[in-house]
C-alpha cells in the first residue's frame, strides 16, 4: 500500500472551495447562445511540427456562453497522444472573459489547481472578483478544463452512487490492521478498474506533460506568440512543465502556491502532512482566543482533544440528517478542507463544537465542499477521478517498503494529529498504465522571468517548495506572502496583488525575495 498516495497531493486554490467547486458541464454546442462580437486573432503556427500544424491552425467557433453574455465558449481539438497524433483527437473546453479593450495584450491563461479542478468553471464563477480590473481590462482571461477534467474529454470512473460509497463508506475493519489495509486497497482497486472500463485508453495520456502541450496549442489558436499564464497550486507544476518544454514561448508566468518538482515521491506526502499539521496548530491558536471555541488550554491540549474526537468518531460515527455517517475519515476531510483559507476557520469551529455534542452536519458539509458533492449521488465535477488519473501517471512508483516505513515514522512524529488519517488505499497500484512522469528539477533555461509566489504557512503547498522552485528556475523570482492559507494572489494582500498585476501587465517582476506581510 503506497500510503501517502491517498493524501492531498495538491489541491485547488481556495476560491474554488468558496464557490462550491462546482462546474456547469457544457452541453452540446458548448453551452452557447450565439456568435461572439469579438473576433479571434489569427492562429500562430510558427515553429510547430508538421503533424501538429492542423491543431495550431484550427479556426475557433466562439459563441456567447449561456451563463454570462460577457464570456465566450468554445471547444479546441488536441491530439490524444502527441507521440501519435493520428491515434485520435480529444476536446478541451475553453471559456474567455473578454478584455475591456479588446485584445490589448492578448490572452492570460489560468489553472486553479488540482490536478482536476476546472479552470472553465473558475473563470465563469470567480474571475471577476479574483482578477483585478486592470488585468480584466488588458487581457482576455482564459479558463480551460485540462484533458480529463470536467467539460473537456473527461476521465470517468464511478457514478454518483458509487462515488458516495467510495468517499463516505466507513471501513468495517479496525484502522491500521491488516484487514483494514486489505479492505481499503480493494476499494481503491475497484475505483481504478472502473476508471479503466469507463475511460479507456485516454487514461494513459492524462499527464501534466500532455496538458502542458495542450496549453501550447491553446496559445497558438488564440493567436499569441508567447504564453501568459497564472497557475495556482498544481497549476504551478503545469506552468513549470510548460516552461521546461517551451522556454522560448514562455511569456509572463506566475506560479502561486508552488509544487517542487525536484523532491522525491517519498517526500511529497510527508512534507504536506507537516504543512497541514502546522496550519491546524495556527487554526487552533486562533480558536482558543475566541469565545466560541469548544476547546481550552494550550494548543497541544486542544489538539489532543481533537484527536480524541476523531478517535471517537472512528469508533462511533455520528448519523446525520440524510442518513450518512460521519466517521473519522469524513471528519478529517472536513478539517483539512477548512485549512485552505482562514475564512473557513469559523465554520470549522462551529463544526467541531457541534460534533463534540453529537451533531455531524457541519463537518460533513465541509467534507462535501471538498469532495464537490452537491446532494445525494450528485457531484459537481469529476475532480476525484482526474486527481487520481494525473497523480498515478505523473508520480513514479519508486518507493520501497523501507521508505514507506520512514514516511510513516516521520509523519507520526511531526504531524501526530494528522498521522492516523493520512493513509489509505493505493489506487495507483491497480492503475491500468504504469506512470510515465519523472521527478527532477526544472530550470527552463532561456525562459523570460518567472514569478514564483509562496505563503509562509501554506498547508497544501508548503513555503519551502516555492523557495526551491524559484531557485531551480534559471529565471525564477521569489515573492513571499507572510500568512496563513493556500496561495496568495486574490486573498486580500494588496502588496502581493500589486506585484503580480505589475508583472503581468508590464513584464516587470518585483525584486527577488520580496516579502509582503
């Protein structure tokens, strides 16, 4: 059992959670209501291999989106397999928030994280309050669903009822026992088998490198000589991969909440576990200073009480109004969900206070937000499926039993509250295709300045990863936000927002190692 693989390898920017992480799937006709009044620029095909010219040169049929007349929707064809374009095409769903001044500076692509979060839905629901007026004036803001995600040609595994069971059913055997390990591994294998049966050969090609190649096709069909881009969380790995593959086409890239591509697979989960433990300690410190906190004493005492609550839920789950049972795993998901933004901390405090009194409604709500569950057997997106698909192909399966034991020992010592719930079934062990990704430093020699943004107590993408990525990149520039929560831009820090906007609008990065408090 590759135990860390069940953990949160990277997750979307917090604004996704605040907007409910829902996506409105594009119906036939791309969810549109008529032709756009803004024409598309001529495609750019310079330097493109002959077998890919038809993709870069395709003419897009933009139409006004049903949900917002200020936005246009389209579908872009890309090869399923770049090594064999003749093997067939897939579709990428794209939405454009039109620049106020037309194509003043071209396009700004964005990715909200995941892997598996919908950039299409992010732009549809959140672009007007996350991105500044200045950016929206100068750039077409482009959201897209990466291959395998949402309204693009998607990974499909379970239906709603099966997903409910997969995410919320409580294992019958005692946590940590051999029988428990066998049970959760069997459940993971059933999920992997369903992905194979319902998705087919596309699974082999759900990789970050292929998604980066798709972004270059988008750049070309949008008529841009270089790619301007802002990526959050996992989106930083996607952006860094693009810079590695196409350094000469990398324009102004912002990587916020960075993933370190150089650290071994064995270190990813354990570093994240400590990040969430540190965030939980910061939350608990704030909770204890408030009147409505259900805990007392110092932070260590309060975390001990929380651990006792989770253990109690493991032994005696709480039945909520819809008949589901809140066990330790769902409660833990709810706790972790609230760590992404401080705005969720009061909701977590309410949920913990209720759970201490035998009411699991709010903690289950937080778990549902994280899982994209909108109702009984109803999910807003396929983020769970896509998350597993990307990670199983991107991360080498190279951890030895000794390394696994070392990871467990490290997490138990350094993240004791997190440790009992940081393990699970190994989906990737049962994946139909072996991983094709590798771990290693990305330098992107020859790229223009790349702005890497890190938050000092980011739980999901620890600050040390941003420092490392900025050092690896030949043209990396580090910008630091001192604070809590996941990612920095659009979180209310004017120092961060102004620095990012200036870089994207003018191409001038802040001084390396600038810090915003």
